[in-house]
C-alpha cells in the first residue's frame, strides 16, 4: 500500500509539472465572486438548451469525483455547502482548459464559470465555459467515502473526514451554532463575556490532575487551567455581576468516549442568585440551543430519545439514592453494606465518598432526564454554600440526560472563613501532584473583600454537542481530539 501511495504521489507530481508548463500557477490565486454551491443548487434548473441558456454561475471547490468519456468529462465539485456536477465539453472550453481537465485528480481545487441547468436525467449541473486551476493535491484522496469508515483514520485525517463524511461537517456546523446560541442567549440576559488566564500559578477550582509547565523568564512552575471558576469569582468581587467564559480547560487524565484531556467549558456566575436561579437559566439555555438546531424539542440519542420540553424534572439526590440504592444515604451501616454488595472497596473511605460511588454505580445510569439532581452531600462540594436548615447538604445540582452529566451548578460559597476551612479539609492527605494540593490564598483574600451571594454554573460544551447532535463519542465533536502518536 505504501508503494502504491508513493506511485500515485509521483504521478501527481508529474501532473503538477505539466500544469506549470501550461503557464498556470499550480497553487492558484485570488478567485472572487464564487457563489456557494448550496445556493447555486437552489437556482432554477431547466434542461440544457442552446436556444434558452440557463443562469450564469461561478463556483469554486474540490474535485471529489471524476469520470472521463472522450470529448465529454464529468466531475463533481464540493464545497462546505454541497456538491454539484460539472460537465466539461471539449468544444465549450479553451484548449488550455481542456488540457487542465485531463490533468485533474481527486482533491484538486478548481474554479468554474458556466451555465447552470440539468442533464436529461435531471442531474443539477454546471456546464463549464471557463476553468481556473486553484490548487493541486499532491497526496491521493479517498474515492468518495472509501476508507472513511475507520474511526482512527478519520480522526488522523480530519481534513479529509470533513470532505468525505457529511456527518462530520454537519456536526462542526452544529457545534458552531450551539456555541453562538449560548453566547447570544447570555448576552441577551446581560451577562458579560470575559477571558481569564490559561496559565495558573495554582491549579484550582476543581479536583483534577493538571498539566504542568515552566515559565523560563520568571523561573516558576505553572499549570494549564483545570477550571475557569476562581478567576471569574474574583470578577464577581470586582462588581461584574453577571459574567461568563467559554474556554478550554485541561485535565491530565484518561481518554474515553466522554472524556478528552482538553475540552471546552462554559462557566458563568450571577450575583444575588442561587442554584435555583441556575436551574432556570440552564433550562432556558439548553432549550434555546435545541431550538437553534431546528429539529424539534424531542431529539434522538442513539436508540433513545430526549424530550427537551420545559419544565425539566427536578429530583433530590437523597430521594434518588433511597429509590435506587435501597437505603437512606445518612445510614452509615446500610451504606457500607450496600457498598460491599456492589463490591466497592469501603476500607478507609469517608461515608459521603461511598455514598457518591454508590450513586455513580446505581443511580446515574437510570437518569433518563433531562433531570436536575439537587442537594448533594456537603462534604463533596467545598466551593458550595450549605443549606441553612441542614449544613450536611450543599446547594448544588447536576443536570443528567441518559446517565450523562451535562451541567453542574452551585449556590456559591462566599464566606471566606468557611471557604478556607473547607479548602484545608479538602487538602488534607492529598498527594503533592494532585491539583489542589496548595490553597489559593489570594482567592480567599478576594472573598474577604466581599463577594456577593451568587449562583454559578458549569456546562461541558463537548458533551452538550454530543447529546444535541446524536454523537456517541466526544472525539467526533472535537475537531482535533488528542491521539496517541503514530509509531
């Protein structure tokens, strides 16, 4: 196969030289005025008739099919809006253009001026009158979708995947529409979008292992951020009362269908709100994204479907635990017995850690949703305000759909004394390479200057796009996911 590819590349190199010998630039030049192919296909298309010529059009794109036939050749031209057939007749183009047609390979980029119409079989077609060579592809392209069924190949050749796998291009456009809708929705509610640092001196805001780097000029270690939270809360202290960021975060952890070490988060904070404020906001935000895609509010996900008609279900963590685990989450004896029954190692683990592991194993997969699960064990939530009538419970929710967590929100803890205490409790016994093995003293100092009561929300953009585009793996909604290097 490698020898075949080398032979094909050499053939293309020779064609490159022949194109240059015609006095043409094989790498093209500016080509103004091209109409997207999708728009051309909407024009009236009557059968070709020299007595009644059709509309004149100009298009540019990539050759994805090529059929020769003596003095008549057919090509298929692709751009991101669609495909259209090109018909090239020897007596309709210049001698140079005809030579160019015979030097074309799959993947080459060309511009065309001609008449738009339909063939006798009804195929929408541009009858070429002038060709402009725009760029040569020196590497062989797949024959249409051939070879694109292999996921590993598609991920390593995303530039080909976008051309030859329509679903990949569709998802890329839908992702852009979703993110744009999020921004427009929040902007319309008076939120201010900001950018915060990617390099942090202390990796905080979540419990995760960071990627480490080093700043040479300052001779200090730095970390790629694992969350957006703490800088945004500093802005709350500074008086930006509705603030959000859509940004990349980095966690030095495993890769799975739902996890990529580099992913996109939305985080936002609203002064004078709480986690119920965030529930209402999240519901409106997701419904806006569903509506923006135009497929109705009940959408497929694998063999299932999801109805995004508000209001979403709301259920207490403790009630779901009792229903699916079969005991009260405050009953330590029963919880440890349930953990043993599920073969969960219990020795040395805090009670609430076992509760959460049982919840993950026995409850999450049963959450069809969309459902807001709220009121979590407080010890699991060091950045969250406790309920006034029950400090063992934190004012936190997570939004689940078919067992997948999409959003996480808190009534934010703004008591600097309690915040420092919870930080210290969380840090106790953590190994030095864990993310929050150092307390962010400046963040605590910022709280001491007075942060308003607030609600905060985090949404995993990649998982949201997976769900709304019916995609089973996160690698297919990230254009360039992390891959193991090829040997």
